[in-house]
C-alpha cells in the first residue's frame, strides 16, 4: 500500500467511499458490507448524516464512508456540498460508485463527474438481476474501456458481486494512491477553448494543486460554482479574479450565441457523452419489454385521482393504529418496569429529599419519556418501510399541491404525521424526520410548525376535559382539536414563509422509484439509528430537566411552623384512629408514609397506590395486598377495567375515545368521597368512623402537598403570572401545570392533580381530578376551551426544542419556537376565553 | 415533427422530445441533473390527484416535477 492511499484513514486502515444516486441500492450495499458495525454522525456544520462503518476483506479491516445519496456533484444541496467536502478532506483511497444498471444513463452522470475530478472509481453495476429481467444487457468490458473505470456487475440485495467490488476498490486504492488521471470529455468548441486557456493559469498558480485537477477547477469557474469561487478567492485572490474574468467572457459569449449558460451547456455535453458511450454498445436493450411495468400498474391505483388519496388516508390511519394499538403492549411493559423500579426504590430508601428526587424526579421523569420508546420504534419502523418501498415518494407527489399553498413541500407530510397529525405521535421524531426534506426553507417551516400537532402527550389533557365537558361528542371534539392543530400549523407555516423564512419555493423535482420490497436489515438499521438518537436525548436532557422541575416544585417547602401545624393535626387524627378497635391496621401508615413531596411525573406510582386507595371508600381496597398491584399491571388486558390502574390504561383511554364504549377506560378508582358529610359519633359504625378518619388523614396530606406546591418556587411563579394569564382565565394551578408542561407535556395533568390537592394524579387515572374540575365552577366552557387550545399550541416540550435547535442549526430557532408558539397560544387562549363564552 | 410546446402542457400518455430548458440557477441545474436535456424522449405517465405535479418517464425511470418547473422545459410533441 502506498503512503497516499492511507491518507485520511484513521489508524492506518484503508478508507473507501461509497457513493451513488438515491435509490441506486447504495445503502443496501453499505449495510451488506458493514452490518451492524456502523457509526452515524453529522458532517461538520450541516445536518447531513455521516455514516461510516468497517468492512472485512481478506483478513483486513476497511473503513467505509457512506456519502449522501446524490444525483450530481454540484454544490447546491447540503448533501452535495458535504460529499464534496468529505472527498476533498478525507481523501478516500477509492470510491465505490453504486449504479442502478437499469437507469444507467442518469446514474453515470455522477460517475463521469467523479472521473473528471480524477478520483479512482469502481463502478458497482447494481440491480443487474432487474436489468436482465427487463431485457437489458450491459457490456461490462466496453464500459470499462470507454470510461477507464473498473466495473463489477452486482446484486446488492443478495450480496452478489459485492466482495469483488470491494476487492477491486482496495486494489485500485493501492495502485492509484487516491488519484488517477482525470477523464476529459469535450464540452463543445466554446467551452473547450476557454478550458484550454484557463488550465495553464490554474496549473501555474498551483490553485487546489493537490485536491482537484486544473481542468475541473476551470470548469467550476465557468459554471459559477459559488463554493469553489469562494475557496479560490480565499486561496489566491488575484488568480481567482483573472480566472473569473476569463470565465465571464466565455459565459457572455455563450449567452449571445446559444442563449444558455456554461452550466447548462456542460450538463448537455456530459449527458451527450454518456449517451454516446451507451450507443456504442455498452447497453443493449430489448425494446419489446416494457420496463418498470409492475410499478406502473401499482401506480395506476395508488396514485389514482380518487383511489390514491383514499389509500393514503388508509395508510396513515393504519400507521397510527399499529403504533398506538400494537405499541400499547411494549409500552405497558416498559411502564410497569419503571413502576417496579420506582416501588423498589421507594421501599429501599429512607424517606427524605433524596428519595423524593430519585423517585419523583429521576425515575418518573426519565421513565415517562423512555416509555415512549416502543411507540417510537414502531413508528420509525413503519416509516422506514414506507420509505424503502417507494411509497413515501408517492405520498409527497400526491400531497405537494396542497402543502405548496402554505409554503411547504409534498415531503412535509410524513414529519407532520409523525408529530401527531392524526393524533398520538411525537414531535421529536417528527423534527428528525424533516431530514428527508431537501429544501432548507420548507424544511425549517415544517420543523417549526409540526409541534402544533396533537402529540401523544397532549392527548390525556384533551381526554380529561373532553370527558368532563363534551361527554356526548368525544370523538368529534377530539377530531376537531386535531383539525385545529393542522389549521394552525398550516397558517403558521404560511405566515413564516411570507415573513421570516421568505423565499421562492424550492424546486420540486423528485424521482418516483419503482416499488420494491424493503429488506429486513435495511429497515432494522434505519429504525435503530433513529430510535437510539431519541433515547440518548431522553437520557440526558430529560434527566437534567426532570431534576430541575422537581426542585422547582419541591423547594423551599413548608416552613417549620406550617409543618408543625400539619403534624399536630395529623397526630390528633392518628390518635383517634388508634383509639378505635384494631382490625385492618396494616394500612394506616400508608398515608403517613407519604413523603409529602409532590409526585410530578408519575404516570403510575406503584408504591403510592396504597396512599391512593386510602381515598377510596371501597372496602376491598383495605386489603394490604392492593399496595402492590404491579402484577396485573403487566398484563395489557384490553377491556379489563381493572387495568385502569396500570400501564395499559393509557391505551384504554385512546380506545375509549375511538370505540364509543363508555364502559372502557372508566372504573377502577372510586369517586372522590364527600369526606365532610357525616357528623361525629351518633350511629356511626366503627368501620365508617375508621374510613372517615382515614379520609381526613389523606385529605390532610393532600392539603399539605398542595400548600407546599403553592409555596414552592414553581407555585410562586404560577401565582406571580396570574396577572398575565387572567385574561385567558388561568389561575396559579393552571399556570404551574403549563409551566411544567414545557418540560414534557405529560406533566400537565399530574401537576394539575397535585395543585388540586389530590396528592398524586397520574395522567391515566384522572377520574378524581375530573370530579374536582367538574365541581370547580371557575371552569367555564370558554375557560376550558382557552386552556385546551393553549395546551395544543403553546411552546413545544423541552426535548422538541432541543432537537429543533440541533436540526435547524441555532439557538435562535430554539427561542423562536418557544416564544412564537407561546405568544400565539396566549393570543388564541385569550380570544377563546373572552369571546367564545356565548358560542359554545 | 410536432410543434414546440411546454412540457407542462403534455397530456397523459403523450410522448415528446426535449428541445431545451429555459431556466438557470438551482432549478435549471436540478432539472438538467436529472437528465432532462435536449434530445431526450419523454412520456407523460400521469398527474397527481390535483393535476400537479406531473410524472414523466424517460431514460428508464419516473420523475415528478411541478407544473411550474415543467413550464421551463420546451418539448417537441410527437
């Protein structure tokens, strides 16, 4: 191996790049070569994914660099710029250019550009099986002769020919040292003359001497390639100016004579050259066979004027159904695992701030987010299938006309759907899915408006209030909120695209690849990459923010005097309880055991179930065994009303909504008792007396927790904000719930529960909270509407904001998204509270 | 030989040969990079449900582009 061939390859391993058009099978080949030995990162400064991996060949490790899929080596899209930069900086020993043998003409366009750059290329003639089936034969030897590049027929799906391709690439890297004499094709008399004049100037100045061939650099000047012009300007301003003048002269001449710019002429000649070599016998076609026949037939239905959109709706609904319904099973498992962990820690640790931090802050906070992982895995898997099968491109094709009205792009549809466009998604993977959008302005507008969708974490809030206030019309109400999300997102996109992200619509020029069966490996690798990014974020950002929120709601806590007052009342009650004859004594310390720290995040705090059952006047709940209901919680029994108390309850709520079944999702927890009702003594049995005292104890705990919350930093903030939020009808309770919701929307309901002195209310088991809200006359319909619209529209949760910052490339988008959405939601909520009153 | 029309006016199933692409910049480049260069024979295979974008078949693959983009491409209808 020569020294040059090792340039840029870490640890002395050889570096080979894999390049190719989108849909050429490049990713399949890369996955075949590297298996799970992949590393995903980003190209510096852009959000283009940078994948690399290790392949084994003849007992040695080869580093493979997966370049982004691209049609050309111009520097228009971020992908192309990143690829060019990577080739210049990392200097792979050779490039494996994966080419779809069935679409040779267009695929060779990229190959020719590599060869013109003097890069050693091995052509991997992929999908040879399909090409043969279509009656096409490729004369490999002639192709090699005419292009000067080695070519290997292959079928990436089965692995056929891949090893040979890699071996050829390694050999080429060793013999060429990373550079070969560049291919020179004719660009017609005008350009050829200019190139011949400019070449010596570049050569003498040594401009990009060790990176690009002079003729290629000259061509870039003629094409007005901004990227190259800037680099040249920085490296040698005088030479650059001279070359520019020469290029301008030729361009002016071209415009006057043929009426086109150099770039257009160059493209025409490049394609002309490719066509000429194909005609010389490189490709022989059997004209009798109609190609891409099957795909056409499928498209007659799937993109049909009427059947197409209906099928699209069915696909979207199916995705939603699979994610929510099937996802409920692993979701229940993950949640019960966290419940178990929570109760184990609860049992093991002594009461105090540390335990509260671990149980209510860390485990509940991170668990609440990781609970979504199964849903996200399924969602990503379905999206990968849609992408790899070729259907995603059809969806974009069909929807483009509508999205364009709002300054978006056909390909915006998937991110919106993932973010909750049909209720129940998540904005985090939604923002990440905008990567498939190649136009930066449309991508940004999509990213900033998809948090308005009804994501899975907002749904419990809607469900609770819809159940209380729109009992008769739950499905319709839910549907209208989903529509409202879409409406606001579209209008906001239109607003942004005509103000801050103003600019021409990016060209919509998109290939419709033939339908193909996705490969299992491809789908799994795709899914894994995306899900892992989500998990990493949950593990870091959410952990930190959970602790912060917990602290805000816990400290400074009650003063010693207040604490003592509560303790005194509590002992008084306990004495009276002790005075009663002992029977079901096992449970009365359950309430006492409560730490009094608000349990902000808990979806279902297993150990605290005991404290909860205290509130219920139902006799069977006095059995001590009830304190550990985790066993039945693990069972995701669909219509088991008892599962209400468990992890499956969340899906019970969804099902409830869509099944019109009033029985499902109810039950479990008893209604809040009228604890103040019976007077002392007279005629009261010991049993009811015990219950009454226990109830008072529990109420006392709750009152204490509520007061502590109101007194906490978060509570003070909520109270301080009342002046601002009064027009929308929000009091301090709503304020802190909504502030908590910025961390994660899951928190809104649990915080509201705490604030309503219910101790703990998790977002599934909300009937108690519903009672309080029903009883609280301040919740008028217009206030409810204001609150729900605010919840729908206000700031994206913290993880989403973080991902937006990362994907949009700047803190300004983080803050824009935070404040724009807050302001919008505030405006809408105030309007709803002030003017909707008489209407609903 | 047929008359010169705009690519956007091509009917479903109609064949044509590209005569020229009258746009520069990013859009021109994207259109040319995909192979829509003079002399290429294309056939209009259909339109999206709302009549826009348009789907073309040429050189063995299917390309979709908006009517607006197609408006920059001159073709000689067959």
